[in-house]
C-alpha cells in the first residue's frame, strides 16, 4: 500500500497553493512584528514548497489564489528590504559612533 505523500504520487495543486499562501501570510505577519529569525526559520519550508510547485504540471498559475500568493511574496520582500535598509542605517550610525570614540580615545592618549 502506497502512502499518499509518496514522492511518486501526483501533486495536489490546490493544496500546495493553500499551503504556500498560509506560510507566506505567516511570514508576513512575523516580519511585520519584527520576528525576522522566525521568518528565516520558515524559509526552508517555503523553498521546498516552491520547488514542489515548479514540478506541478497542473498548478493553477493564474488563479485568484496564485495572485494572492504573488502579492504576499511581494509584500514579504518589501518588508525584508525595508528591514535590511533600517539595519544598514543603524550599523552605519554605530560605526560612526565607534570611530568618534576611537578618535576621542586617541586624542586623550
């Protein structure tokens, strides 16, 4: 008796899209809450689902659900890009502060 999740079993496109949508929505919520470590921990599962989706010949790519997935993905990318930019700005300020402290220290010695 074969398992329904066997590697040779057909891929249920609708179920796959639902899982992708759920996972992306969760990542968006976590990213908005600043829980980037949790977003990152879900990335491997997302990659696996996307790889599986690329193998699904009957995946409804122009459905309403597929469009919602694209919007969620774009939203996640925008949030992560903004976070990256914010972090880069904070790092730059820290580096300037470190340089000022070093200059001050050098002037005293």
